[in-house]
C-alpha cells in the first residue's frame, strides 16, 4: 500500500524543483584563500548575500594570512575545466565571474569555456599582483589581455591597478580618468569598466562605471582609516550576482557599492593582519536592550501556559533577497 505521506513529500519536491523562486546560478573562477579574507570565500558569501547560488570553481590556492600573500599554487588547467564543465552540464548559469586564476594555462581554459556561453555576462576582477614574481605577472597579464578581455562584459579593478596594466605608457601629469581607462579596455574588447578607489580631495574616493564615451554611474565614499583585504572581490562578486538576478548594470553597480560600503563599515579583525569585510552583516541580529520580562520567561520555560515564541526577524535590508 502506498504511503500517502511519501506521495505528499514527492509532490512537494516536484513543486520545489519547478518553482521559479530558485536563485540564479553564478559560476565563479577564483583561488581558495585559507584566511577567508578574499578569494573564493569572499565570492561565495557575497554572491549568496546578493541572492544568487554560487558555482565555485577552485583554480588554485593562496598561501597567505590576513596581512600578506606568501605564494600561490595553481591547479592544473584540466582540473579547472572538469570542475566547470561538470557543473555547467547540470545547472543553467546566469553570469560568470573571473578573479585571480593563477596561470596563463588556466586563463586559456576558462576563456574557452566562456566562449561556449557567450550570451552570459562575464565580470572580471583584476586584483593587485604586486606580491607576485614580476615575470609571472607579465605572462599572466598578457594572457588575460589577449584571451580573456575580448569576452569580458564588465572589467572591475582599482584605479592604480588598471592604470598600470592598461595604460603603462601614460606620461602626462594628470592621472588617467575612468573614461581613459575604459577607452584602453574597450580597445581590447571590454564594453564597460568599473574603476574603484579613484583618489579625491578631503579623504574621499570615487568609484566610476564608464565607457569611453560617457560616465554611466559614479559614487564617492569617505575613505576608511583602515586597511581591508578582499574589498574588490566582495564588490565584483555581489555585482555579478545582481546582474544574474536581472538588475541592469547601473542599478547593480549602485547596489553592489552600497553592499560593499556596509560590509566595510561592519568589518572585523579576525587575526593580526588587516580588516576583513563582514559580508554577512545583514544577518546579524540586533541586540535586544529591552528588560527581560520574567513572567514571559517563565512561560517560555514551560512553567506557565503554552508559550508563543517571538517571531525571528532579519534586520531591515533593502539590497538582498534574503
């Protein structure tokens, strides 16, 4: 005899599988960071906070703490490809994010995968590589420029990092603007560039989304008197997830910058190095400063009538789905 409860569970499962409420999937290629400051840890928490489901492909691992990077071990490009293909054959992907992937071989493998999903927006974040050997930096950046950038929808990076990479021969006294950097990026196939950390007067920094023709969005923030690890990856992962969820580029940029600002404001010091953004700030329950009701406490302990538990509520949050 069939179990009606099992049939009911099966029906519910089918409803869940067919539901349009399933979060969009974002595939991210990045290195593991054992300190939790940056890398895939930053990507996964930021993507989840922005209401998407991360498909995380490990391209290698940093050897680092919260203060500095000592070295990096890259995975074999075949291992990277097999991870990505297995997930892509199972789940539809709405956006792709590429961070630091460790080797020209991995860049080539990821570029080949991305070419098969050319209709999916690809967000690339270029971190500072000043910790690495100079010859490795040159070969990595050359491969990224030639193989990856022609497929990138949005390039994100700090002003100084993108300046040194894309405009190495810049010789005027004036610092290049976001549009200058966007022009150099467009010549390599990138339609949109988000330049972060542009120095302004009075301890402010600007963040500018630009094309060579126009500034599409800009927002300035007061500079924090602290050194953070993982800010750029937090921003780029959140923005990629917002694009996957159907936001237009300007709206996604605005919300991602707001999310980053809150994450930095709630940042914490887990070790002896730099501050780590709290990417889950929105999930922290506010402390209840009201005096304890002893009668209600007695009811909850079972000494009185059946107690009604207070509802669990997340703090107000207008920029995440959860």
